[in-house]
């Protein structure tokens, strides 16, 4: 009898262990099934380590950016278009993690928890994905960068739809360079600089300092400042590119006076400035259709007055992600509501069913509506008084924005422009970063004006 009891106990232990294993397998399958199905070892999808059979990738206008035919991945005829959309589409080997081939592979494979990749086997393709991107606008932006490293991004600040996302350097996926891993011109080529890059923002960060000052200094716009070419912090000097003399707050933003904005940052103090920066997206985590963005950084540790002065003008350890700065521009343009970016509009099954992906706009950044309204006026003033007084470059766009010439140790500065159209017919915000490209006004603003004119049609 005792022997039978031991056998029953052993059998129960075995059964419970088996049941527990089934539960664990079911949980893991639920959580990771799509990832397993999309693994490069899956011969239904991959051939020689590259995507061969999957759904098509289309832009918002129906242009096919990648599709499978006869067991091979096909791309547009234009080599320039293929290069311009590389970081949107992603490479077939999956080195570009933020591209559609990697980010949306479970959709492209047609995977479902019930049928696995049965549709892929049956139809020879998974679900097609329709992106928010306008591929022709991407081509325009890529050509405007003219071989410079950097990025251009444009989105609709009312809907969050990303219309343009270009990262450079790039390459033609049909003719991948053999020296891609050795040549400096291909440095960080697999990095989507728009989504996953961080750069010293330079004077574009003065928008954050301006917002903080507007909300915490009641007499700000009646004050007079004096720029002698540098600002003494007590711990050292923050230098300015010019001796601006006496000027008010708006003029200081127009001419991007380092002395004035360093002084404002020191007067505000790091706690207030950090709070505003974090409200505007710094030190925060965001996603675009599930793709994580690199976090913008405003130093959390204590700073002395000199460090704070430099941080207030976008130098020191301050870093900005281009897409996050685009959301910030969207918040200013949109009355204080910065809409989260979205890249995926819908997916379509081989049988014809359509699934809308995240159609309802979601707020990512919120700011005071009165602050946003005043910043709109100030950023418009920058363009009409400094960047494009004649209006010849920006026309009816009613472009608002801020340039940045971000100093980088031992290198040519990064050229920045962040801005938006105030024209309700063209509710678009833009960010341009030219790595080590020089002047924000001479390089980035001109690229932005060209791309925004194209976006407006």
C-alpha cells in the first residue's frame, strides 16, 4: 500500500510538472510567438538571412517601397528613392532595427496566434503595411541633405502622422557597398538618426529656456539685457558669437544671443529649467508606432553656474533626439498638445481585410496654452526678422522656427532647424539636423524651407 502511495505521489508530481510546463509554454508562446515566427531561421520568411517572402510595404499614396515576387524582395526602380527610404523600409537582413522590415515583421509575416504563418505559406505573402510616409517627400529631403550626414523629419502636428523620415548616410539596398563597415562616410549607417539619434541641440534648446522664462519671469518682456560678447557666471564665461549690446527678450531670441539666454538660465536655476525641459520631453521615453525613440537628455545631476549657463543654450551635456524636438514643435503649433508620432497607418491581409493601426491621435507632450501661443509669435518673429525677411524662401507657409549651430569639440558644428507651418492648410512641423554641417541658418534652415515647400505642394 505504501509503495502504491509513493507511485501515486510521483505520478502527481509528474502531472503537475507537465501541466506547469504547458502553462509556461502557453505564456511564452503568447508573449513571444510572433518573435519566434519572425526569426531569421524561419525559411518561410527568410532566404540566406534576408527577408524574401513577406507582405508589401507601401507609402501613404500607395507607392510600393518593398514587396515579394517569385520568392525575392523587390524594390522601386529609382536608386535614389531606395536610398531615401532605406531607414523607413529597413534592410532585408534586419541591421536597421527601426525600419519596417524589423519593427513590423510580425505584421509583414502575417503571423497570428491561431494560424501562425499559415497565410504566408498559403498566399506567398503576409499582411501588407501602409506607412504614413510620403516617399516622394523623403526623396526631396534626401536630395536636400546633399550627402551630408544627418536627418530630416516632417509630421502632421494635428494627427501625428510622420510624412518624411530620412537618415543619412544611406545606401541602395540592391547594391550594398562592400566597404560599408570600414569607411567613415558610412559611420552609423544602420542608425535611424531621426528616431534613435541624439545630438547636441545648440540654440534650438533656447526654445525650452524661453518657455521656462515666460512662465517664471513676469517682467521678462519689459526687461532690457546687455550683451558684451560674453556672460560672466561667477564660475567662468559663456561666450556669444557677437556683441549685441542692449536688446530685449524677443530680439535676443531673434539673434540667438548666448549671453542673454545663459543669464536667463542661471537666474531661473537648474530645478526650474529641468522641470520645463522634462515637461517638453527631455529625460522621457517615447515611441512611434511601437518603435522606441532615443531619449533627449537634460542633466539630472547638480551643475555649477557655468555649466548651467552652457546647458541653457543647448551645450554642456544637453542632448536632443530629433523626433522628440519635432513633437515639441508640434506642441507649440497645436496649442500646447504635442501629438505622438505614428508611422503605421494600416495593414491589409491577403484576403482583403484592413486593420487601422492607432488611428486616434495620442498626446505625448503637454504645455501651457498661453506659453505655446507666445512661443508661436516669437518663433514666427525669428523667421520674419532674421531667417527669411523677404519671405522668398517660405512663401505662404507662415513658417515659425529656431535654428541652432551646435558646437562639438574639435569638429564643425551641427546645423539644426526646428519649426512648423502656421498656415492651417499645411499643419506640418519639421526638424533638420546636419551633422558637422556648419551654420543652422545657412544650412539647416535652407533645407527645411525646401522640404516644407515640397510638403505644401
